[in-house]
C-alpha cells in the first residue's frame, strides 16, 4: 500500500482541510515492520523540557526492517499560555559497526545513527528539541550518532492555512520515503495537500 500511495497521490485533488489527523502516522506507516506504535513524547513549558519514549535494545527489534521509525509528538506551552502541538519523526538505523582491531566478532561495538525529520526549517524550539532527542537517543545506545535531516519542506507560514499546518502529512510522507529506502522528498504546499487527500481516501 505504501508504494500505491507514493505512485498515485499526485492524481488526487488537494485537500481543502488544513490538517491531517495524527493517527494516520501509525495507520499508514504500520505497514513498515520497523514502525513502532508507541511514540516519543516531548513536553516543553517555560520552566523545562521533558522527553519519554519507547526504550528498546537491539535484540528487541531484530527482524524489523531498517529504519526503526518513531513518531515524535511535541507539546509546547509558551510563556503567554498558548499551546503549540507539532509532529516530527525519528528514524533509527541500527547498522553494524566495523570491527575494531583486536576485538572478536562478539566484542565489536554496534554503531548506528538516529536522524530527526523536522518539517519546518527553523523555530525557536529547534535546539531544545534536538537536545532532548539526543538525550533520548543516548539512553538507547551511546553508539548511536544523532543528527537532524536537512530536508524541511513545510513553509513557516501557509497563506491558505494561517492557523494550522500540515506537519502530520509531511511526517507521513517522510516516513513513506524512508521506509522505501529513499531520501525525503521536498513537496510543495499543493502536493502535500494532494498527499493528504490520498491518505484520507486510501486509508479511510
């Protein structure tokens, strides 16, 4: 179904809604065996930031296809009391590390990488979220190298949707791309709304 979604979404009319329900992240990406159902939760308020998420060891996800995909649910309370909800995606690649000199096959360090997909290029919480995710990734394994993907397709301001955004649609699309072994595609506002329409139609 992921391939069908990817192959056909451009034929749909753009969605007239300014959002896609967050449940579609799991509904669509559960076809990928590496998608985890439990999300990472990030809560940020003026006093502090907090992160929780599924903690697993390498042997607990053996047999799942790389990358391991985890939805990142972000809930921010600003100083003036406004609330801001957002979605990201964390992709974890549990690649085997190269064997170090003098080490047996069983002794070598397992290395890998964890990459964050953030649809929006820059916002005031970017660094804090990266710090929290780095903390989470280190809890999983000190041998995971954390970074943020360079692709940020979502505009900071969408004239058609000034009060809402399509972050969930961008996260689903990025998850499809990564599950299919490709780089994240940069879609226009109209194409991401076509993608949202296809998701709602194919997964209703």
